[in-house]
């Protein structure tokens, strides 16, 4: 298995004095499905955004696909970013554009000059976008405005946009936090199946412990900017959970096996 | 007698008392300073009424040969407002991209761009008109520039707020796919902010219709100049019908732009 991503002693101080990451080190291999769990403010979002330099780090090294992230600038940075797909809690679509246009945004990193600016995509790209929407069960919404979709549908467009980039790594920032339980299951299933099929490594920030345990091949636990757990879901004992969330297990809303039985067929 | 129960907090009551006292003192001080006396106004009210009823009423039409000229001056005023606002909007769009820390490729300069726009905005269009007339001479061209400057500065501010309100999330996601600055502008900021921009643009047209009448009076041409020349010629009854014409024009434009803005923001 090839190494895709490597964090070495990464730290981040924000200008307002917040010490978001302290000496974080971990690695992600090709095809892994890694969940990052931890309470709000533990640095989960900072980790994801430092990988594609949406947030610059203060100290340490991040190596992505053999390149040092902090050294990339301008054109090189754009090239690096297009290798990394990103999915957001609030979907972050351009709501006044059509679904197809939003999916094709995934190709912008590959386009230069006026073609990219005015969105003159190649027929090949358009075909691929439509195929992807087919795969996600969204083909009938190609020409709907993104604002007309439901939450689960918007997130599927977000997934399609990220996959359009042909990424090696997918970053998901609380992808199901704004969704109802049944849409959430669809989205998690899609993320797992699509990344597995394409051998894309996937890092997901999650608040739902049960989801993390069910889907991940590995879990990273963060607490106050430090990695306190890094291992397979089976090893996530009550002790560890208490250390991550800094409170006893009874005080946590963890969710039960009940979620698994939900039917995903009628989801929105 | 028992103590009465107050209905509002004592501090609040004291605040109101202080506020009213200060307002009263200010009124007395300022009217003393400006020699304003309500009694003089009352004494002169006869002359004022006579002016309104005899000189202004009834509104009279200008000579038939002048009517096409008056109407075309209305068109000039409308055109002045529309064209200056349009050019200002295009310029303001490009400048506003550099005036927002969150999206500008040079975030450190954003503050200065905004400061410059604020400076331009705080000088009223009328003052700009006077400055430009003294240096460049009178004419619609100069009126155009005076309106352009103020509405440009206003729209920069309004556009920056629209951009920061609307497009934060989608700009981030396009950054993440590796899109360059102009790609982000054309593929995310413009489509998501276009309605907001148009709404501000229409509002600016409303403002500029009124402003272009005023700027016209001091030399910018259009219906303002026509009105001013009738007033100077003591033909108040004709001036009155032109004032009515201006009011009608402003109301019609307000209603049209108001309706369009409502449609756009739906």
C-alpha cells in the first residue's frame, strides 16, 4: 500500500491565540477510510483544511503524494489541490447554478485561461459528469438549480463534484451533520462504496461515533489538538472514548444499532 | 399616601429625562446661534402663502414650442442617471473583488481600497459637481462624472457586503478544487451574488435620478437646468409644472425599480 498523506509534528496557532493542533503526526495509506473524531474545537476541521492549504500550518511537515504541502504556491498549489476532493457540512455549492455546472466545477483545477473562467467544459467532461450523476441516482436533476434540491441531494452533488476532480484523497468535513438519519446513511454508503471502487483514500470528520465505528478502517481520536488515539475501530474502548471526549461514556449520545436497520431506499 | 409603583426601571426613566433635557438645551442654543425664531416664520407666513398661491398656482405649461425641449431634458436626466450608474456598477464590481479581505488575492490591500471608496462616498455628489464644474466647465459630461464617482463608491461598499454575505462557502469549495482567482470570480462569486448586485444597482438608479436632477441644476444639464432657468426667470408657475413632472418621473422610476428588485430577490 502506498502512503498518500503524512503528518509530521504539525502544529497550528491561530492569530487569536488558539492552539488548534499540537504536534500531530499520522499517516494515511491508499484506499484507507479514516474517521477523525473528537469534540468541537479539538482541531478536526483544521487538520482537513491544512491538507489542501486552505489553512496554512505554523509548524511541522505535511507530505501529500510525495510533495511538501507548505512549499506549494500558485500553479503548483492548484495542481496539488485538484488531487484532493473536499466535501463540506453545508455542501458549499453555487446555488444559483445548475446541478451539472456544480459537478463540472470539479474540473476547474484542470482548466486554464478563458475556458476555465467562462466554464467552457469539454464534451468528455460533461459526459463523465452525467455518468457520475447517474451513478448517484441524480440524473433527472441535471438541469435543476442546486438551490432546489434537498439536503441529501445537495450532498450527493458535492460528492459528484469531488469525484470529478479524479482525486487521490477525499476530505469530508462532517458530511452528514446537517442530514436526517436516512439521508446520512445513503451519503456514508456512497462515500464508502465510491472511494473503495476508485481506490481513493478518504478522511472523514465525524461527530457520530457509531457511524465512525461502522464505516472506518481506522479511527483517529483528537482531543484539544492532540492525537490521543490512532487505530482500528475494534480498539476504540470505553476508556479511549472517555479520554477523547473528556467525560464518561454515560454522558455521551453515541447512537445505537437501531440506525443500521433504517431503509435507505426512500431517502431524499 | 402610599408610594407609587414605577412602571419602568429608574435608570431608564433617568435616561429619558436626560435625553429630553439635552435636546431642549440644544434646540435653544442652536436657535439662538442661528437667529432662528419661530415667530418670524409665523409673521412672514402671509408672504409665503401669497407666493405659493399666486406665483406657483395654478401650474402653467411652457410655450408649446418649448415643450419638446422640456421633455427631452427629462430624457437627458434619465439617461444621465442610467449611464453613470451602469458604468459605475461595472467598475465597482471589479474594485469590490479587491476590497474584501476574504476573497481578494491581495488581502492586505483590501483595507486601503475600502478606505478610498469611503472617502469618495462621503463627499456628496453636489460637491463633486461643483469641484468638477470649476475645473472642467459645465456640461452633461461633467455631471456624468460627478454621479459616477459617488455611485461607484457606494456600490463598492454594497457589493463587498453582498459578496461577504453570500459567497463565502462556495468560494472555499472552489478553492479546494484548485480553481484560480478569476475562475472563482466567474464561477462562484458572480452567479451567487448577481441578484444582490442587480438589486443594489437598481437602488442606485433610483438615487441617481434624484441626484442627477440636482447636479443638473448647478450645471449638469437635463431637467434640473431647465427648472433652474425658469426659477431664475421668475416664471414660477411653469417651474411648478416642471417640479410636478420631476416628481412624476421619480415616482414612476421608483415603482419600476422597486418592482424589479422584488422580482429579483424572490
